[in-house]
C-alpha cells in the first residue's frame, strides 16, 4: 500500500490508476440509490450521476458488501447507515476484500480515499487504521489523504 496526499480525483482523471473507490455506506433509498452524500463519495457521485443508482441496484439487499464496483468505479464500505460513524470492523473487512481484488489484478492501480477519518469520525484512530491498511493492502493500492 502506498500513501499519498492530494486530490485522487485529479490523479485518476490524469490516468494514474485503473480503479477509483470512495468510502461509503450501505443505505439504499426508496428510489434504489445508495446514499453518497458527503466527502469522497459525494465527489464521485457528482462526477458520475448514474453511479448511486447502479451501485444501489447491486447492494440493495446486502447489509455488508465490502467493495462494490461498477466498471472502474466503486465503493469501499466503512459504515452501514450514512449517519453512523465508520466501524473499524467494516474497514478491516472491506480492506481484506480490496486486498484480494488488487492481488488478482497486480498490474492495475487502485485509488482509495483514507477510510474512516473524514465524515467517518475516526480521525483519532488514524494510526491504527493506517497500520492495518499497510499490513493488508498490496503495493498496487494507493490510499489518499487530503
């Protein structure tokens, strides 16, 4: 795993990675859209307006999805409801899943915003999260911090 500061959306737009993931929740609205209302998830939804419905259709009946992709875009689950704080257990499960996907695609680069420390409310656990990510994610995953 690599740690980088800056704007992952700009770097992704410049072609520096094959896949882009934002942290998210698993709350799906009555309209079938996953809530992507803050932080990196909101930025992703604003750039790709059809994505909340496409991902919502995929995860509507799942409590936990870990990592869900639509093409080269996806979500990395850190919470169940968008109002909740991020859960370390979900970050760990999602990181395990992303690690497996990245290991299966060693020639591809994956971008992910730093999970749990923004609107996830776990800033005080940043060092613990970083230590786990460094142990779990392969070198083709870049975790971004603003």
